[in-house]
């Protein structure tokens, strides 16, 4: 589409203002698409860490509890004993 507009500009079928307007609009669209792409490429390391902890828990509960930090231990206890707490 940009090539068509460039050709029309060169052939003088649109003026400089129209060309700037069209190119500005497409520039905004491209920036929006770039922003959407960057949102798709978010860092999911925290989710991977949680998944690894859950897999470790599924494999060996005792080891997972021993290697967990304070907050994770509280979470484990709550998960196993939430009806009694």
C-alpha cells in the first residue's frame, strides 16, 4: 500500500499534506502492532519457576518442603491443611 501511495505522490495525484497524513496514520498503526508484539513477548520466567516448584512438589513433597523458603512453606502447609486451619 505504501508503494501505491509513493507512486501516486510521485505522479502528483496526491499532494504533500495528503501523503504526510497517510504516512502518519500508517506509522501509528505500525507502532500499535509493534506494541502488541512486544506484549506477546513478555518474560514468563516467573511462571516457569512456579511450574518447576510444582513439579518438584509432585515428585517429592518432603524435598520440596525442605528446600522451600518461608512463604513457600506456608503455602504448602495451607494447601495440605486448609480445612483444619
